[in-house]
């Protein structure tokens, strides 16, 4: 950002949060934290989400049905929310493109998570949803699927009975641990049309 800021004689950016029109988003998260939680910590993820946010803002400015188009001095936090469905679909396609040849089961795994309909699930729920799709799995198979999904940051796991979650992209040295509860990565929630779940009953 600062490379292009210098080229365009713009002020140097000292904080990502200073680029946004609000200091807090949902659940009191700073914009930078909100954005990063939806990425898999790869530069292309953040660039994609920011590009889509800017595109959403341009759509508002160029909207032919408004009398007074808005003007923006900073990136609009509201446009991050509006960009999320497109970004989430982009992230889903990235995961599919990366694995559908080497590991075709990724299609069934994402379909199973989507059919469950909630962000949180158990190993038993995953096995049940796979079975509905005609994919027979043993307990060992289910565990291997979960390990694969975790290694690719599609899902994370709850640490014991705490409210802490571990995703590989955020904690690269974390190994897979069998857990009572798993959660789909925030970046994939919109593309899979999942409802947020606090905790499984």
C-alpha cells in the first residue's frame, strides 16, 4: 500500500485500521481483525476482499438509481459486509481449484458442510451428512477428512471446553487434535450459506 501511496503522493499508511470509516465492526472487532479472520492469511485473500470492497463502493457511486451518489474519504466498513458473499464464493472456488483434482472428495466434504447448514458441527454430523450424499465413511475415514479440512484451514477445532478455536492458517504450528466440536472458517460461511452457531447443544 505504501509503495503505491508514495507513487501517488498520498500519505503513508501506518495502520490498516486508519483506512476505514469506522473503528469497530460487528462484535467490536477492528476492521483489520474482521478482514483477517475471513482470510486464510494469504496476501491474495486480503487483496481479493479489499478489491471487492472497493468494487462495492464504486457500485454505490455509479448507481444509476440514486439522485445523490455518495462520496467516500475512507474505505466503508458497510461495503466490507456487502462484499463478503462475493469474496466467500471466491475463497470457496480457490479451495476447490486447489484440491478437486488431487483430492476429489473436497466437493463432497464442502457439500456435506453446506447441507448441515450451521457453522459448528461434530465428527458424527459430518459422517451423517456424507452418508446422505452416498459417501460411506468409517470413524477413521471421518477423522482423516477432518484432518485434511483442518490442514487446509477449511475448519478449525474447539480447544477442550474453552471458547478458543484453532485454525491452521492462524496457528501454523498447531497440529490436528480430535475435538468434540469443529467450525467452518469464517471466510467460507457465506458461500456455504451457513448460519452462525454459538455452541452445539
